[in-house]
């Protein structure tokens, strides 16, 4: 069995990579909203925080009633209980990655988790 997996983002409006990559500690999705579109629901989570990375375009997130403007290069971390909904700008679409992980589960990271050979 290989120690890695690979996937492609494709051209779909939303692609989830949990199963495709065999992820065991996170869910990652790539989302592409066309100009004027929005996610059709408000949601929160029971345990998982989310990190959104805006790859291109612009739009906004409404988080617990507060509007946060978004543009390419922005990152936003959202607590599990926060109610959120995402929208593309009226004149431009938005493409973003969403990384979902269990809040407070990270024990080691970067150099502390690395094994140097």
C-alpha cells in the first residue's frame, strides 16, 4: 500500500476529498460559487472548526450575523458553534478550500511533528 494519495480538483462546483484521499483526520473540499450565488443554507458544527482559504475571486461570509468580506488570499477560521453562510460577489465568483478538523485535536505540528532523516 502506498504512503500517499492524490486527487484533482476538477471543474465541479464542490468536491469533497475525504474518501478520495482516504483522509483520517480532516475533511477538505474545494468550492466554486459563480457570481451572485451563495451556499443555500446556514450551518454550524458539533465538533469541527473550519478554515476557509480563498483561492480566487471575492465574496462574503456571514458568521453569527456579522458580514466578513473575502478576497483571494484571505483565510478565515470559524469555531464549530458559529453559524455561517458563504456568498460570491454579485460581479465575481469565489473559489475556496474548506478544511474541517476537530477543534482542539492538534497535538503536534510543523517542526515538532517532523522526523528529520
